[in-house]
């Protein structure tokens, strides 16, 4: 059935770009959390190819790594958290966010067996993926909610979920922040959720798609094709196929964890990936002056074109 469903994707709308027109395009994906599912699904369902792009999806751990590769012209599109392109823009680069598919903070603050109260966290280590990204923000928000501040704990960069979970299990770190499916896997391994940040409904561009402004100007048709594929990918959530894709990219062979993660994210993933400036404000550096307008960090113009031209509505009708 999955094969038949995948084949049907190519007949949902008229394919207007032939294979001969396809461009070679490199895209970075920065992690194994469930909010990365749209880019995985779009890639594996062949939807970029449908709209004329030959794409290579490259895993680069952490938002800053993807941004650096993009700014060095090693990749064309970076799927990162919003802090990375914002910080890059503030440093004088021409990074810009062109779409956002998930704009909440989907993290749980998990602790090991030795942590029973917030006071137990004082003087301890909290593991994050990289400084300056969404995991650092998630820690800051959590500590504020618990009546603590960043001086009460030491943040260390510890890499992806696969490194952070064992660090907390072993006691090398007291806590970390993790999004599903890693969150559910961590709980299954005996870690405890002290704070669930999803309950706070804080706007933040957790899964943003970025290019350089120069690439956007010089390759606007290619960017539009990318966003056409991504938009259809946001609707193409056939459950069995998505679970297979999640298993492939997360390397998790735990059906219950993957199923819970799918259900967790599908409810809040944006079907129309417009970037909300309110979320960008929460991604601005803490305690530093920002002498830029919020509009300097994002460009919704191509997504707005797709809405105005009826493309988004057409895709929506096709997947009902």
C-alpha cells in the first residue's frame, strides 16, 4: 500500500517540471527530533524531484553547523532552529528564513535519578546540543520557570540526543532537554521529565528553512520549487510511511516511541509554513542589543505567492 501511495503522490497535481529540468540541490538537516520529519518525508517521498529539484539531504549536527555550511555555499538550504540564522544575520551575513514548519518549543527537561527537586540542580551540569540554539533557549526557559537562572547550572555542549541521553543516565550530566522521539526514549530508559515545555505554548521557530539572500535573489525559481515540495510534504503524512521514514532517520527501532512522536508532532506542525514574527522575537539573543528590524530576519514572499496563486489550496484539497 505504501508503494501505491507514493506512486499516487506524483499524480495528485500535474507535474510541471520534467526530470531534464531538475537542479542539483543540497539540503542540511540538523537533528533527529520529530520536528525534522517534514524535510525527511518530502525527500523520501520524491516531492522535491516532482517539482524539478534533484536533492541530497545531508545530516549536520546542530543548527550552527548547517548555517556555516550554507554560508560557505556548501549547501543551498538549511533546516535549522531560528536562532542560528538570526545570529548569523546580526553578525553581518545574508542568511534569511524562508519558511517555518514548527513554531513551538517541543522539549522536555529531563533529569537523572539523583534530581528530586529544582534545588537539586544547583551546581550541576545540563547538557545541550550546541550553544546559541533552541536547546539553550529551552534550558533558559526551564530554569526561569523553576525559579533558577543560568548561573545555577553549567551548560555544556554534548551533541545530539544519542550523546545527551547517556550523559544524563551515567550521571555525567544532571539534566538535558530533549524533543520526541528522543524524549520518549529517554523516559523509557528511566529518566524523568521535570518540566514539559510544550505546556507553555511558547512561540519559537524550532524548525526553520533558510537560504542566503543572494541565493534567494539569484535562484528564486529554485527556492519556489523547494517550497512547493516542502508544502506538499507537510500534507503527505501517510502514517505508515512517516513511521518508516522516522525509523530510518532516527535509527530508533522502537515502534511505540515512534508512534507517540508522530502523534505528538502532527497536531502542531504547520501545514502552511509561514514564519511568524512573534516567534522570531523569542529567538533574538538574550541581553544583547538588536539594532535590526524583525523583517530583516525572514522573507515570506514566496510562500505568500504560493498562497495567492492557489497552490496551497490545491494541495490541501488533494490530500483531503
